[in-house]
C-alpha cells in the first residue's frame, strides 16, 4: 500500500518490541476496547468487555481498601509511638509534684492534647499542702463525681474509656481552659481495693480530636500504666 502510514514507525516499533508497556497502560487499553466494541456495532454484546469492566471496578475497590489499610496502619503506629514516649516521660519523675507537672506539660505536648487533668475522689473536704502545690493539674472531688461525670448523670455503668465531644461551659474540671475544650477522653482509674476511683481527662480544643468512633486500646494501655504509677504515689 502506498497510503500514509497509520502510525509513526518509531511508535510502531516500540509497541512491537515491548507490548507489555501498552498492556499495562489502563487508559490505552480502555480506548482500544472501546474502539473494538464500536467496530462490532451496537447489536453485539461483548461479554468479555463487560467482564473486564467489572474486574477493573473490583480492582479499583481493592486498591482503595489497600490504601486505607496502609494509612490506618501508619496512623496506629504513630499513635503507639506517641503513647510510648508519653509513658517514658511520665515515669521519669521522682516526686509527686514533678510527676503531675510533667503530666500537664511534656506528656500533654507529646500526646498533642491541650489539657490533662487528674480528678481524685476523697472523703475529706480540704486538700493537703502537697495537693495545693500542683495547681490546676489536680482536682479533688467528693465521692460519686467520677461516675456521674463520665455518664453525664444518667446513672448507667461508667466505661473505662469514654471519647466524646463536650459542650461549651465556663466551669468544669479543666479550670481556666474549660471554655475552650471541645472534645475529651475520659479514663476511669482503679487504684485498688479500699480506694476511691479516679479520673484522667485529656481535653482538646479540636471537636474532632476525640470521637466515639475512635479505637480505645492505646488509651486503655496508657490508663493502665497511669493507674500503677498512681498506686505508688498514693501508697
């Protein structure tokens, strides 16, 4: 034939020498399949083409799932590293006042929360001098406060870990930061037989920092370590 060639010689030679390159390009393959269906006419159903479309859709879903799993794994790993660093920093303290100071400072910064508060139930009305020196970190409350705060007065059993958004209020366990906290993690603390429960609060200004849909395994681990550290100080 003496007509103009349909394809540039260099492109044609490249395709013939490396056909896998063409097959791996999804856009080109879709165009070729569409051209083939068009050439067959509208009265012919290409079952192979339909099967390929379904397989491509399934492959796209699998790839999306794969990316989501990898992203979740990286996020979980980052959260685990944060908890581990916070625990190591928390265990450095050799005095109770330093322990609580670090909790509201370096530990809170490591966990990327805006406030941490420790709430302890007590039968007495007045805090001793040691408690007064720790400032806003520690709150001393009457018996029954912890369960009532976690359940918001509903009287239901209090879970160990509760993640939720909070309403704007000027008075609360976060002290001067109460008006800015929009979400929180509530961790109920068990100090052993004969001891009243405690509550560890982590508050964030971001209303989506803590949500009920998030996992609680890492926070439960952190609360378990914190309980054991507090038993040492309370003893």
